[in-house]
């Protein structure tokens, strides 16, 4: 059970051009502060939707390389205090933040990602119909977005099914939640697809590269740096998946029966 509810109701007034004013109960997505403490030292503070927070923290800690030595995620302690969530981790390892730089992610956290090594394995291939079918299912699962209109979503998928789905007010948080699920459950990511609802940023691509995810797919656009990094790292980047079409920005050879125009 989540420490806090993901949504709440609020009385609002709807105003129309014909000067009619109506009152109704609207549903709002909960935004709560999550503080990460390692050995009682505050590492970061982020805004998040209070669901799947264990997955969020585990992915952030492991993806960003905050703790290099063996660490048991079961030792993560989540505490609710005055409407905020405190995540506590204890380790014998010293965490050095002096050389870290502030990232441009939604939660304005630190970026601990070192240089991601490129991978060139293209053995895992997916046909176009599987991509379309997965995304149709993905869109249907956005229940909290339908209720509130202000949440992003992400999912980790096999070729056939969505394995885990998460929503959050932050795009990067949603991605970390599904990566965290995979890490907690020992899933290999080298034969998986990650679906996202919003813009694909360079930080998202680097997260995929850290765990060698072959596909990153969105209904929205990638940034120029995201495309550049995906090309370099070896990720098949797909954007503007809407209806029966999508754009392939990098490494189309992972899509079965793909043929370039004139090819």
C-alpha cells in the first residue's frame, strides 16, 4: 500500500464564455516531496507521485551509481512525515557528491551517470505490429492520467506484453520506477522495450544505455541530443507513435521486415 494516496478531490468552479459558472469535484494528482538520505546525509529532494517509490529510489541509486558496493534494496526504509516521504539508506560506502553536476531532469537532481559504453548487439528484433499493439495497451492503462490529466507514464515490456506500468508527475520518475521494478526482480533488460508518454530527453537515453535497453518508444518527440546519444550508444529510438504510424530515429535494423525507402 502507498504511504500516501496518489490523487485527491478538490471543489473547483468551471467558467464558460456564456457566463455560466458551475461547481464540481475535480481530481488532482498528489505531488509530494521525496527526500533521499544515505547514512543520514540528504542526497537529493524530488517531487513525485507517491506510488512505487521503492522502485523509483532503487533505480536512481543503482542507475546513477550512487552505491558501488553490494547493497540490499530491502534495507531501504520509507517514512511518511507531515505529507513528505523520507527514503533512508545505510551503507558502509562513502558517497562523494563533490564532483557531481546538476542535471536538467524534471526533479532537478544530480547526474551521476558516467560515460555510457555503446553496445552493438542487434539480435533482439521486434516486428511493427508488436510495437503498435503494445502501445495501444499502454495508452489504455493510463487510468490516473485520465482522472487528473497531469501524469506521465512508462512501461517495461516484452515483445508480447506489458510487464510493469507506472505513472508519475515526472517523466524521469516514471522511467525510474519501471527500471527499478526490473532491477528489484532481476529482469534482464537486454530483450525489453521501454514505452514512455512524454518527450524523450538525453537523460532518458542515458538511463537506457546504463542497462542496455534496446528500444525506447514514445508518442512524443525526442530532443536532438537524445537522438545523438541513442545513435552513439546503440538504442533504437522511436517517437511520434500515434495511431498506425511512428518515426524511427536510430538503429531501425532491430525492427523486423524494416526496409528503407529505395532499399
